C-alpha cells in the first residue's frame, strides 16, 4: 500500500517508491525519512515519533525544554558575571573567566542548580537577580497546546526539573503553566539531580510510573542518558533549547525542533476517549 496523495506533485511518486523500498526500517528511521521528504503539514509526525497508544506517563523538563533557555543562559553568562565583577572590583572578562570555571566544576551536581548555594558562594542575591530579568522568561512555541493535548489524551503529565524551588516558583508564576500539569517534581526535594540514578528511584517512589510506558523529554543529553540507564523507553531530546542559538545536531536520541511535531492527534483513540 502506497502513501496517500497529499499533494498533486509527481515528486510524491518517487518518494513513495523510495519509502516502499525502505519499509524494513525502524520507526525512528522511517520518521526521519518522512520528515526529510514530505512537508510536516501533510503528515502528522506525531504518529511516527511517539507511539501514544504505548504511553501512560509524560515527564517533561522545564528549562530549555518547555521554557526558552535564553533566560538562564543570559542570567549565568552575562548578568551574574556583571554583578560579580561590580561587587569584587573586577573587569568583566576576569569575572567571567573565574565564574565559568567554577560553574563547570559543579555541572551535573545538585549545587549547580541551587540558588542558595550560589548566593552563599558568590555573595549575591541570586533569586533577586532572577526577578530583575523575569521578563526574559518565555515558553517555547506550541508547549501549552502539547500539554493540554497529552492530558486530554489521558496521559499523566508531570514536570520534572532540576531547578531550585525558588526558580520553579518564579517561572510558574511568570508563565502560568502550573495548571497544565498533573504534578510538579523538583529534584531538590530528593537531594539528587536527574543526572543521578538515585533521582529516578526516588521519583518512582513519589510518582509511580512504568519506565516501559513513559515518555521523557529533556534538552540535556547527560540527563537523557541517565534516564535511558534507568530503563525509560521513550526518550526525546530538544534541538534548540535557546531560541537565540542555532539548532544542535543530535544523533544519540530522537529529537524535536518543536512540540508541534508530537502533539497527540485529535483523531487518535486516546484523545477521543478522554
């Protein structure tokens, strides 16, 4: 059976023939083929990339996944070094050099995500500084449509973040996203970041889930690797966490450019039954 005719274009004949010749490919490879050859408006990619009939739980990262990472990148790369330089009578380049080294040393640890830790270490009001530029906090496109779609389809939709509770509260207040989730999970409540397998064990105690029927979306590859080690079957990366930066090339995991690609179809059985 060939592909439906979505447009009157002879190119679809050759595409159809090529598709049939590749029918032995995995679903992921098939999705890449279709995305590369057929405009996204003609075939809903969601039916290929996410087997919604196999999904019960949807876990979603916050910064860089649902929210534009530009806020955080600007905060840590520009605002904090500038204020640190002022407080310590340093030129900006020297401040950046010192701070970036300290940041790298803490990447992937609970301290890296902790507002109170950096407030103590740098003698700066980190929470207060975030409030100064909260106008930069922005939701990625089609996120709300996706969140509402997953819940209408009967999927338990949970925010799972490493962000400190103060950062989480600020961003929920600014975006109004809280009501779109069934639950919010903050790694600081467990004492382990998502990069640590112990986080996932604690998460399963707090928010029971079956790794085989869980979809997890995150912009962090180290976090996705840990989730894979824990056994979570359905994993998606985000190609463009920061809207001001170019998309990343990601080969290790299936990846999306926009949540529009994976919104549960309105005509799916899951959607219609809820």
